């Protein structure tokens, strides 16, 4: 079981965890959770909104120094599989479809319920440390119902938050051990089984021009780029280079 650091209020659990690494390098698997995140960070410089007693925000510390920088996407793969597993156990049967949206959002019935922000440090060609920040919208209020609903184990008290972190921790540890044991092919396969729109038709635009393009999503390559078949050709996109419609 991991060390859980619980903080009543913090700007961002990711920033807090990053500072801990700088200060004393906590043991791998240490997790920072909070009852109120006031300035959560999202992907590509966005803000991640937190609603006390309705949201979950936590950041795990890992030292995947066995992983080369060009394989960093496996951090997204293992963590999104862990969250997917965790949420699927929380969902009532028949409630809806749970999918991973490239690169690492988790959707219930096409609505985003979870975002993951990973911040790494590097040493030479390897990863030195990794802060994996997970934000889940779990509330039952009117506002959050649109994200899909979970079963009765929703977050209300601080004790619930800790239990939630522990359960998620088990999943993260399991998938991290697969990564550590070089089971990247298995991870890749599982990720693609849960990937939204895999081998399906999609419409997108390349950010620069806004022209609509029809293609077939063919999954994700080892460096995390999305592969899209357009006509006979396969095109590769990073998150900044593509918009979905
Ligand atoms: C996204 O934009 O989809 C990623 C959102 C990640 C939010 C989580 S909440 C816990 C951790 N702390 C942060 O400041 N951000 C991440």
C-alpha cells in the first residue's frame, strides 16, 4: 500500500507532488490527495475545475527510470488502463460505455469523466520521475449527472477520498508492474481494446487550416501519435496537430 499524503486544500496536487520530489524524493507510489484543489492544471495549459465533495484529484509519484523518453506514452497507457478498470468496477451494469479517448481521457457515454496530466523529468535519454495527476468528476449533482453516474460509492467525505485513492492505487500498481516487466505489447493491446473510435470512421481537421478530413482511426503508435488512414495513406498526429469534430 502506498503512502497517502492528504492535504485539506492545495493549488494543484501535481505541483505539490513535484515539489516533494525536489525536496526529498518520496518513495515510489506516494500519492497526494486533497479535499479542495483550487488551481488544478489540465492538459496543454488549461485549468481543471474541482468541486469539493464532488471531484477527486490525486497525483502519484513514480520513478520509471527504466523507460526511455521516446516510450513515455506508456505512462499514459498504463494509467488510463488503471482508471478505466477502476471506473468500470464502480459503474452500475448497463449504465453506459466506458472508453479511453486518445491520448488519455476517460469517457462515459462519450462524456469526459476523467483527465490525466503527466509531468515528467528526464535524465539523459531516460525518464527520471513522473507525476501522474488524475482528476475524476464523480458527483451526483445536476451539473455532474451529465458526465454519467457512478454507483453508490461516490465521494463525499475525506474518508471516501482516501478509500478511492487506495482502490485506484491497487490498479495503478498492477498496470505499472506490467510496464516494469516490459509487457508493453500486452499494455498496447489492452489500450487499443478500450480506445474510442479504434478502426472506425472519424472526421477531423488539421489545426492549421480547419478543412474537414474523413479517415479511419488506426490506433496509436509507440510514441503516442494517433494513426489515421486517409485514402490509402496513414497519417500521424500529435495532440497539438489535430482537432476532432
Ligand atoms: C486534462 O486536461 O484532461 C487533465 C486534467 C488533470 C487534472 C488532475 S487533478 C489532479 C492533478 N492535479 C492537477 O493540477 N491536475 C491533475
